[in-house]
């Protein structure tokens, strides 16, 4: 009996030690994947390849990191909403251009695409603290532009981008008009148990069971579930039910947490949507869902209101 207990304790100890080693050595590589296997860090295409009107924009985050981004318009004087888009954890902004091209056409908007630090042409190395600063730099830049309607800035985040976008939206209630989340996780702590099932007992978010003794090792927890309930702006939750990466229950949990305090929440499921292709498999219904959300919560201003706002900006 004693030998059995000893073997069990040694086994548990071995799992914990192995888990600690994996988390310490590889967690950034699991969370942030700027370069897809077999590809390079550089952009395979630019918006010009798709005949989109765009600007290369270079920013500096508050800690001095040089960031690259694209500001893309449907047409030169487009005064529609401006979508601040935050991508998933893998690849770079060029890999999302086909989706953005359709988004521009369907929603008649502007789009700002930020390369996180360490991604695409941006300098530095990715981290939660750093990417939060990057997102703030992008929003501050947009808010200073005089050729867009700064009262209609909408944050759109998919997967990791949803965690980034939720944090930015919570921190900027006066600058962000609405938030769109697509296939986003509750936290990296919860995702660790999904990606590394043998660690599920030792790591997890507030709703998980077990001692969670490895949580302190996670440098980028991205706890969206703790942020979402503090957001006051309207939120659209888009959930692909065939998501092979983030269990769809994560989106349901995020919605439940937000809707408990925020009555401006909308939850829409897409039965055939996978992690990366919900926008494609969702077809017309996907785009109409976003369009209706924007029309309701970020409506186009009457011309008199728009002129008054422009005059106010000039007087500042």
C-alpha cells in the first residue's frame, strides 16, 4: 500500500514538473505564432494586390516599440464606421486580407489592421502587456485622425484578437463605440487545459476544478472572462459551433458573463463555423448579422450632427 501511494505521488509530481517545464519553456510559442510553418515572417501580399485603397501606418507603442499597420478604405472619402481589427494568434495581417476585402464591401467601412509586436513588419517580441500597449497605440492614432468619424470606432477581435479587443474596449469606454468578438476563449488558463489535457487539473481559470498550482507560471493569462463583465459598450458575440480550437462553450460563458450586466449584448451561432472560417461558412447571414448590429448600435449620423462634430474638432 505504501509503495502504491509513493508511486502515485511520484507520478503526480512528475506530471507537475513536466507541466512546469513545458509552461516555462514553450508558453509564448503556444500562445503567439507570428510565423506559420513553412512560411516567412514577411507579408505574402499587401492590400495593393487586392486593389484596396490603403496607407502604411507606422506607430510607436508607449514603451517605444515600432509597429506596422494598414489603414484601408473602401473609397477615399468613406465616412462609415472604422473597424479596428485584431487578428488571431497565428500568421500576420496579410493572411486576413481576403476577409477584410469582403468586409469593406459588405459593411461600407474603413478598417485598421494592426501588426502586434513581433508580427509582420513590427519590431519586438509578443507578450500580453506589450500587445495591450500596441492596441492602445492603434486606438489613440485613430482617435487623432480628422478624416474619419471617431464616434464610430468599432473593435473587432477574433480568437486572441478578441481578448485584445475586450481589454482595449474596457479600458476606453469613451473612444470605442462597440465590440465584436468571434470565437474567443475565456482565458489562456482555460485553453491550457484544452491544448494540454494532462495539465487540466493543475491549471485553469476561476471556474475550473483542481488546485491550479501552475497558474502562477502563465505570463499571458488573457483572462477575457474577467474583463468582459466590465464592458459597458454594445457587444456582438459570433460563435462558430464547429470551432476545432476554442470550445464553443467559451463564447457562451463570455456572453453569459457580459449579459448579466450589459443589456446591449447579442449572441449569434453559426452551425458550420470553424475557428478561422466562420466568416466564410456563415455566408450572407454572417455579414447581415454584423451589418444589423452596426446599424443598431453605431448608426450613421445625420449630416447636421456630423458637421457639428467636425466643427467641434476644429475648435479644439
